[in-house]
């Protein structure tokens, strides 16, 4: 395996963390659709994103955060770490 590729470990949430969606001029407490709930045809909004993922998915705190990262791990997802930004790779 290439040294610059880091697999998501057995605990997929180890290096990933939740962060509040930053406020904007128009919205002090922004919310977005939870990516996992939306995929499962449920309407649920959240104020949190995974700050470590390259695409910064909005995810529910309760179960979706853990399930989303376990799904990436099962699919063999990797994160490519660079000086500028992280990219999903694989």
C-alpha cells in the first residue's frame, strides 16, 4: 500500500469528527438534509457535518455518522492526505 494512503481504521470514526455547519449572514443556525437519511427516503435535517471528510457530508449525530463511515470502510474507501486538502480515493 502507498504510504500516502491511510485506510479508514477498524474504528471508522476515530479520525473523523462532527462539527456545526458554520453560520452565514442569512442564517445563524443553518441546517442541511442528512445524507444517509435522504438516501433512505427519510426527511431529517441536521446542523452537523463531518469536518474530516473531503465532501463534508451533513449527517445526523445519533446513528448516521457512524453508519456512514462504516459503509465507507466496508467499500474499501481511503482518504488521500495532502498538504492542501484530503480527497476520497478508492
